[in-house]
């Protein structure tokens, strides 16, 4: 007996130790779980079998919950997304339910989440993909699948990959459809794409007539890229009606969200007629990696369907079924951690429900789960690998590492063309995280059994002709002109437009329509507004691309650069006789001349003690200094430098002389050969600060730019209509009612100046703009035309069109340039004059000196000689060589000595012989 009592005490003590001292209460034998599904829906019937199979697997493994069993109660909502879902959720709460798996639909999840918040019961949904459900408004909602924001990001990447810009969205007009499309809009905006048209469908009891009406509205739209975000129950019906309307033919693109892959995976018996309505469609499927547990479930799936859903036709599992299976396991692991942390299944009455009694619902039995917050926390901490991959939640409540398979429906089956993952975008390979994957997608067979990527858009209203507005100008017909009496247009802008259209891979029917009265230039701003009102589909002409204009229309790539420039009267600065002095300023001439004297003196000081060339009489040394310094200008100095310091100074001076000589020659060459133009207007800066009148082309953007950007008073601006008015206003000048300058675009001004050489562009181009063709905002034709213009530029056609219409420059022709390059005498006669004066003065000084010397030594000897004899005696005197040290010659008488040949001796002229007489020097 004592042994028995001892055994009882040991057992009691162990119980107290395990349950009391550890603080962990005993686990319950079972836990009640609720599941809200639509049993007959594509995802619901698979989820029902998967949840039941997961429950059996967990209950058959005691290590999962340490002996605690899961009891799962199912409620069939029968496709209802509203009131019945509320009733079913309340019925589940009568049984002290700690968590609910479901609901299946996002609309119902919004409603039941409020109940879950009130009763603090976690709501684990494997199929509600509305992105807004993870907001702070629903803290007890746990999404155990991927949000639609990731699926829509994949769709946006596909649209961007194929360079489409507009899509049409067909969707269910409820929380699931609307919020999914909002997420798609956000993702497309990140790619600079957009939804151009939305076609909502009624959530309940939709019929083919409504589908047909919606698709007829889609047909007349421009975009041919259609995103179908709908429920599996009638998504195929939409595609069937679309096929009957010819919307699954060539040129169309259908992007179905994962509802289509769910339908294809679930239904194993697809007929050929059924698949004909799906040919070429691209759909998405949540990626689930292959694993042993997944293969195990697949092998026993048929038996599970026969056991769990004997009333259903055979069906296969889909990704939502796999996520439903993993949801049960996530909840089981959360419950295990919940119990390990001391959580208990305690409930309390909700006072707000005590007043509501009667009817089928026993509201008194609906109680608040006291430890619901703890179970929610443990659920969000779960990190395990299931059938669908890693089940781990991010801080914002979403499953981590979302990825999708991109599937193309072909024939009677499907073909995977790539993957999308949140980290890598679109790529090919064996798996989303495969190391050998590459960016992009494999080839697609599009609707119409074509492999050519559809353009993604057509002209609206089934290809009606485009109405293109053309400005009817009264000037500059080289750019845009109309043949009188006909709707035929020509000119540079028209030819560029037609050449670009010829490069497009599709025909574009169009008609040109003139805009303007033909008496004055129309306003470009008014012309562009016709696009926004729908009167014109495009505008072709000399339309400048400005910031304000890009806010209302889209422009193509500029096909010509044309910024604003200033044109004013110019005066040619002709060269004069003293042009050779202009390269240097007076101060430069003075410093250069003084440098020659200084360097010559320095070298003389350094050399005179060692170099005989720098020695001698003072006069000779002074002449040597001058000669040596100035001869270095031509590197012609003959005096040697012997001292080291003298050579150092000479080397540096020769380098300086080289630079001065080269600079002088270059500057003088420019002055004499380049046409020098001058104008009282120096550029836009001088115009802004002055008070002179300024002309501009009426109707151009220049007026707004000058008044708003440069703050020039409007009273100073004079609108002009034609080049003739330009010319008259510039010639008259401000003093006679004209203008000081014209401000207009370079393209116009180059044409204006081609035949008016008395005017010219002064200053720099002070804006950088261009001309483009205008289209409605977000028009895909603008993008294609931009590409065509770039091709024209690359192949040279754009330049050839420019040369055809705009290459007229008489003032800058080669003949004029050759005339400018020829040098005339008036540019150099000053130099010749200086040289002549120098020669004359030198000769005059020499003759005076010779005459003086001749007169000193021949006064007595020339007496009696005739005038001619004296001149001959003087010439003979000058002709004799003056030997060094003998500067004088004394004449003496000599007798005439006749030779046999009749000649006289060498120096005998008129009986006078000259010989040098050193005593007379």
C-alpha cells in the first residue's frame, strides 16, 4: 500500500513540475479550425481535398503537435462572396475556432476580416490575392499565397519587354478585380506604360451578351494588348466570345493572369474545341519547385479525390491547392510554437453580441479568442519549406521570394517560355534561381499562329485615315507650301514626314488638311490644340518643340535643330594701308621694340670683354648693338656669342622672338584673309540691356520666350510676317521706325540670309531647340516615327532632303570666299611706302655725304672743267672702293697717255688722275 501511495506522489509531483514549475499548461487534445471554401469552384474543390489531406498527414504524425489533433470544419459558400460568407464565418465561431483557413475570394476576405479583428481569430487565406488586404486595417489577415502586386509586376515586365506602351484591362468589377488593376497601373507607370481603356464586367451572373458588348468596345480601341484579370468560373467564356469576334487573330495579344493556368492545371480532359479559344494566350502560374513531398502528393492525388470528393468529377491539383496544403502546415507549426510559449485555448464573451439572440445563429456561443494575438505572432514567425517552396513572411506580411512561370498556350497543351521573379525580373532557365538563366523570354506563338511579335496597336476606328493638320504659312515656303487650288503639300517638312512614313513596317493612311487663312501666319499653339480636341490626329510642319507644348502633345525625335538667333545689319571692316600694325597693340609694339634694345645691350655687356665683334669705337659698338638685336628677328645675326651667359640670354630671346613672330604672322593672316564683320548689336545680351525695338515672326514662340524668360517689355517687340518685312525693318533701323535686330529661329534665318548679305547672325545661338511632328499624348505612332527619323539621319536621307530644299547660300558661296581670300594692294601700300621712304632717305644721305667729300678734295683740281666733266668725275669718285682707313681721295693732274688702241690709261679722265692720298684723310 505504501508503494502505491509513493507511486501516486511521484506522478503528482512530476505533473506539478512539468505543468506548474515550467509555466507551460497542458496541451489540449484537439484544436478547432474552420475552413471557408466554394466547394464547386476550380480552386475550392482542389483546396478542400488538399486541406483534408494536410490535416490527416499532421494528425498521423504525433511529432508535429505532440499529440494534439486538428479538427477542421468546412463551410461551403456556394460561389457567394457576400452575406453567406459572413454567416458561414459566424457559424464557425460557435465552436471556439482558433483560426480560419480562407476565405477563397478577396471580396469575402474584406468582410470576414472585420469579424476576425473583433474576435481576434487569425484568418489564413491561400487564394485572396487583393493587395489591399495586407493593410493595417486587417491585422488578423494572413495571406499564405502571393499578392497580386507581384503578379501585376510580372505582367508589366512582359509589356515592357515587348516594348508595348498601352494595354486594355478586362476585369471583374469587385475588390479583387479593381484593386488588382490598380496594382497593374502602378507597375505599368514605373515602366512608362499605361492602361488606355478599362472594361469592367459584372461580378455575378455575367452572361455572354454583356461580354460581347464589352469586347465590341475593346475592338474599336487603338491598343491590341489585352490583360484579362477575371475569375476562372467564366474567364474561358470571355475568350470564347473574343474568338468569335476575331479577337484571337493576328495582331492581338492576350495576357491572362493566373486564373487561366489554374483552369488548365485542374481540368485534365480538355477538348480541342475548348483549346482553340485559348491559342496564343500568355498566362502566369505561381512557381512551385519539384520535391519529394510534392511527388508523394501527386502519386496519391487520385485516391484522395475519390475519398474526399466522391461527388466530383476527377480533377488534378493546382497551385492554389498546394498553397492550401501548406497553409494547414503553417498553422500547425504556429500552434506548436503557441503551445510551447504557454498559449491556451481560452475564450471570453463579447458583450456587444449578448444583445443579439435568436435565429439559427447562437450568438451567445460566439466568443473572443483571448490569445489570438499570440497565435498571430507565431504564425508570422513560421519559416518552413513546403510543397510550394519556402513559407516565410516578410515584415509587411507577404510571402517572400515570389516567382511565376510564364506560359504560352499552344495546341492542346502549354509551353513554358520563361520565369519572373521579384529579384531577377524576366529570365529563362530551369528555375527562377537557376545560375545559367538569361534575361528575356523564349519565342512565343502568338494568336493567329504567328511568331512575329505583334505591334500592340492599330489605328482607331478600324484603320480610318489620319487627319493631319498642316500650317498654311505665307512665308518660308521652302518648309511647308501648298500648290494653289489643290490639297497637295510640299516642302522640307512634308518630305521628311513622307520619308519617315515609308520606313514604317505598316501602312499609314492619311490626309493633309491646311490650317490658316493664307493671309497671315497661323498660331502654332492654336494648331496644336486641335490635336487635344480630336480635330487633328497629328500636325506636320515647322513646329518647334517647347516645354509647354510637350504638356499637351507628344513630339517625335527632332528632325532639324533650330534655336533662336539674333540677326542685325552688319558692316564689313575692310583692311587699310596700316593693317600690318593691327596684330599688336601700341603698348605691345613699344614693349617689343624696347626688348630688342635691352637684349642687344645685355649681350653687348656680356660679350665685349671676350668677343672682338663687340669691340671697337663707340659708334661702331652702338651700331653693332642695334644690328645684332634686330637681326635676331629673322635669325640672321652674324656676330658670334662666346660667353656662356651671352648664349643663355640669346637662346631665351630667340625663343621669345619665335613666339612673337609666329603670333604676329597668324594674326596678320587672319586680319587680311578672313572677312571682318561688325555690327552695333553684339548679341542677345546687348539687345536685352538696350531700349531698341526687336522684330520677331508673328505666331512663333519667340514672343513668349522674350517676354517671360528674358523679361523684355512687350512694347519693344514688333511682330513681322514675312522676310520682306524683315528686310525693310532692318534697313530702316530704329531711327526710321524699323528695328535694331530680328530674333527668330536659325532655320528661318539661314534661309533669310542666303540672299541678303548686308545682314548677319550676331552673337551665339541662345536656345537649343528643334522641330518635330506632333501627335496625341501617348501615341505609339510618335515612337515609331521617332525611330524612323533616326534611321533617316543614319542613312543620310535626312541630309539629302535638307540639301534639296534649304541649301541656298549665295552670300557664302565658294566664289565669294575666293574673293575674300585674295589680297589687294590697299592692304600693303603702307608697307611699300615705309620701305620706299627708307630707301630714299638712305640714298639721299649717301649722295649728300659723297658730294661733301668730293667737294672737299676737288675744289682746285676741277677748275676749268665743264659741267659734264665734273659729273663724270663725281661718278668716278663714287664708283671707287673705299678702303678701310682711307676715306679720302685726292685728284692730281696727269698727262694723257695714249695707247696703241687709242684708249687712255685707267684713271685718266679729261687729263685728271685720281689717287688716294692718305695725308688728306
